[in-house]
C-alpha cells in the first residue's frame, strides 16, 4: 500500500498535471463548471417540491431588499469558500497530521498539503469531499428551512457545486491513472507521479 510521503520514491516520474494557468485545463474547468452548476438543480427541486415555491425564486421590491439579497449572496459565497476549503484541509490534516496551506486569491481559493505526495484514494477523498458533503447536507436540510433561508442555502449548494469544477477534473484524471499514483498539490497545480 502506498503511503503519504515527502520524498518521491526513486522509481516515480511525473506523468501529467492539472494547472489552473494552462488554457486547456481552464477550458475543461469552465465546461465542468457549467455542468456542475446544473447538476444540483433537480436535487434541490426534489427536496423542496412539497414545501411550496421555488427555492431560487425571490422578489425585489425596494433598494433595501436588493441590498439584502446582494449582501446575502456575498455572505453565502464567503461561507461556501470557507467550508469548501476547510473540508479539503481537514482531510489533508488527517492524512499528513500537518497543517494544510490555504490560499485565497481574487479568482480562486485553495487548500493543499504542501510538499506531500499523497496516495490516490485519500487524495480522491480530499478532492471530492466538498462536492459530496455540501451537496448532500444542503439538500437534506433544505425542507426544514424557511423560504428566505432556503433560497440562500440553494445558492450555496449551486455555487459550491459549480466551484468544484477543478476538483472534478483532477479526480477524473487521477482515476485514469494506476492505483499507486502519487499526487503533489501546490494549490494552483496538481502533479501526478506514477511508477516506471
């Protein structure tokens, strides 16, 4: 069984990578972002269909209500980023027992186990956990929420799902590689290493 390590085994070579600065990867992430934006909508609808009204429907009748909605969207975005990256970081901490590195830039946020070569299965868990946990938990609690809160929870689910585009691209590439693949995540790039 392959274990997390800070030293790349001598028989391993870089196979490929996912990089948010490479145009081909950016284009694939944009496609996945659209797909993942749509993905939770049927789940949200099914969760609230018997509880009246569309979860994404709202009305703006004054400047105050407009500012309230915009403020709510800003809060939802900040909460989503913190929870999303926190879930990545939690898995990285459990795997390495070292504090993960978090980065927040105007166009993306990231968490990584800097300097660690991580085995495929734990890295897949770290990569996909925010998509699975936030979508599942959000959809399950939607029926119990009041209408205004339900609207913002629905946005959190959709924003998070769409924001998982890079995670899904990384997971799909990693799943095509051998089981003993090691991943080195630096926040804006994930390099995959395989044995010769």
